[in-house]
């Protein structure tokens, strides 16, 4: 009995390609996201992907935009939960997860190496908005938010790219960088509250 492959609509084919490209990015890094590899993963032809994206660069740009939109939406939804709990440490988990599990770290390294820094702006803006919202709701508004955001994003990015190897080399638990980032944010929050009465 032969298996008939269902014909995908243009939109479905494009989404399948972007899903495959993101999986390749997270699994094997930016160098693995090629038209050939994506086409092989979804059972399509190189020509089919060229039709949808125009070039490998077009595929990569579409992937970056899609990932930024997805991560931004997830951070925005989580911000509502974090605000209701009044726990600024959730900002750390959201940021580390975005750069680690969600692939923003791999995306960042790719965009930096290719010179397309602007494609990361939506992710960075979402993280900054989250810090601002939590600051307003939980009394962190006197903290230097730009400094806190910079520190958090850099440590989360570094952890996504080198955290496992560094922790292993130093004999530390894998989640040590996340714990240090959380400790810093909570310490800043505590100092603010002690100073403010």
C-alpha cells in the first residue's frame, strides 16, 4: 500500500519550512539552516523553498522575524503572570528560557555574525518592556532599568552560548548563571525596599 503525501497549501508549506529551520537552528546551530537541509527535513524540493523565500538569506530573515514574534508574544503573556505574582525573579527565567530553549541565543549569534542585528530588536524590546512593567507594578521603578536589562540579556545570551561548557569546566551546576542573575535582581529589589522603608 502506498502512502500519499498530502499536498500542503502555500502557507502550510512555508510554516513547515520555518518549523524545520528553527529545529535545525536549535539542534545544530546557524550553519545547519540551509535551503537543502530544510527541504530534506520537510520532504520538499530546493526549488519549492526558493519559491517561498527567494534565497537562503530570505529563509533566514523569515525565521528570525518569526522567532522574534513568537518569543515576544511568549514574554508578553508571561509578563502578565509575573505581574500578578509580584515576583521580579520570573523575569530571569523568561529571559534565560527565551535565549536558551526558545533559540534566541542561537538566533543572536547568527544575526551578529551575519550583521543583521536589527532582527533581534523585537526580542530585546520585549525583555525591556517586561522589566519596565514589573518595575512599575512591584516597586522596582527606581532601579537603573537599562543597566538591569543589559546585564540580564548579556548573562542569558552568554549562558545560552557557553553556559554548559563553562559550568562543566568550573565544576558548577548547569543552572548557576541563572541563579546568579536571579540573585542579582532580587538583591537590587531588596536594597531598594530596605532603602525606601
